[in-house]
C-alpha cells in the first residue's frame, strides 16, 4: 500500500517535552522560513524579495570563496540531494520515496515482498539497524519512539503550493535518526560558497543514507518512510534518540561533532529498542558561552535564556529552549546569495576529535564551573576564526 499525505488528523498539545516544558502543537511546514519566502499566497513583499535574492544568481567574482570554482564545488556537493532527494523541500520523492511499488521492489530485490525477518528481539534488531546505517555512511545513529508532536501538521510544497495534512499511521512507532558529519575545514570558510559545499554534501548523504536505510527495512518485510527536512522536525527527534542536546543557535549539538552535522530520519514499524536522551553539559555551556549570538552576521541568535515563547512567527511556541529569529538569518543568506554556517564555525563544540578536545568535552559535563575558562581559551587560540582558502 502506498502511503500518502491525508487531509485529516489530530493536533497534539500540552504534554511534557523531552527538551523542555510547555504547550506545543504540531508545526505547519508552510510556516518554515524556506516555505514562506516562496509562498506568494501568504508572504509579504519583503519576504518574497529575500527569496528571489537567495534563489537567484550567486555573487560570483574574484573574492576567495565566491569564485566560479567555489560555486561549482557547492553545486556538485548538492547534486544527489537536488537530483534524487529533495528532502529539504517536499519529501516523498526519489531516494525519499515513501512507498515504492511492490513489483519494483521484487525486481530490485529478487525476492517475494511477502518475506519477513523475525524481529522478535528488538535489541538485536536495533544493533543490526545501526550497523547498516554506519555501513551506508551515517556518522551517528540513534533510535527513539516516534512522538507524533514532532511531525509537521501539514506538508507544503513551495514549488507547487500544495498544502495538505500529514497523517502518519500509529503503526509507525519508531524513528531511526541519522546524523551526517559536515567537513570541518569547509565549515571554517563560512559564509563563503565553500561552506555551502559542506552543507550540500551533508544533504546528499542524508538522501543516500536515509533511502538506503528505508530499503533495508522494507526488504526485511517492514514499512519505512525516509525523511530529510520534510515530514517532521529533525532536531527534537534527534534529542529523543540520544544524539545530542539543543544549543543556543537552535541546532543539535552532538558530543562527537558539535553542531557540525545534518540530520535525516526513517520512520518505521520495525520493532526496535529506543535509545535514551543524553546530557553532557551543552545546555549549561550555551548559557555561558554566547559566541554564536555575538558573531551571527544576521543577529538572529538571542543572548537571552531559554523560554517557551518564540521570538518570531516562524517559531514553534511551547518548547522550553533558546529561540532564534529565522527571518534575520535568512535576510543575511539573501544578501550573501548563499547559506551561512558561522554559528557552527564559532561553536566551541565544533572541534575535530583529539585528546585535548575530548578532555574539554568531558570537563564541560563534569566540571561546568570551568566553562568560562574554556570560552576564553577558545578565543585566545583562534578557534572559530574564519579561514580563507586558496
């Protein structure tokens, strides 16, 4: 049976959040920044102008990071996502297809689609799923029970303006959440187009790995819905799956890569064993650090503490967290004619693995009183400073 978006469903509210407390409802994808800057039916002229600027001609020239060579690297890194994925727009396409035709699956797999693996031991099955995810290229993988409050209430296609209700059957009890590392050296060039290449490669890996994971699960005889940025909110699912904590910049901070990751997920009815959320001191560190807020070129990141009230109509109220202002972020993207990862670049958690860095990560959890010292040392050693390539 091919799954489709439905026109009915319920709105879930008012329960204790894994990442905070407050009243929260399912968010409409039409209210994301990337949708609103293309939504000619609802958006004001200033938002539409930002969209036309960002999605128009790049600012090519002789500046390092903004040359034709840099742009070519960027577009090539995005190729798999844009040609075969589109998970940053609509989902249910190409590698993110929700329900392939059974005859096509039989042709590809050369076995009857009625065959089903005995998954009576969720622990062993979860181990196998994680091994497969790492083989396909996931940097991190976690599992959680699917909290339907994190699903979008509606899908919005900014290319066709299709706006319909999303209804995922309750049988999809689990989400396999996949994190994909972005290149450290390219992120250090933000906000140049070379940083865009790191982002694009992350999105292309999202599509490939999520699509491969969904195919693996389907071949075992179970249902799977691969997702990129579509269908549901990735960061809350990643928090529930134990991949990291929510940072001041609104991004997931992982213990291994900091915020230098992209997230995809696969929703499934395959019986699995959920992981537990983790805490390693990031929330407390963010309260003291504030480097992302200080250096955000769009002044989109708040210096204030966590709250349950959003700062923008593009926020999902009710979750106790740090809120950002997406319209200010995107306004800089429009001026830059390319995305920006400066908040990732300057985040002290954005470090390559190594003994000293690993020790500091450990101490932010075990000795948070030292957090201000690490922030000062981070600045003195020049971490987070923009690097200009060739």
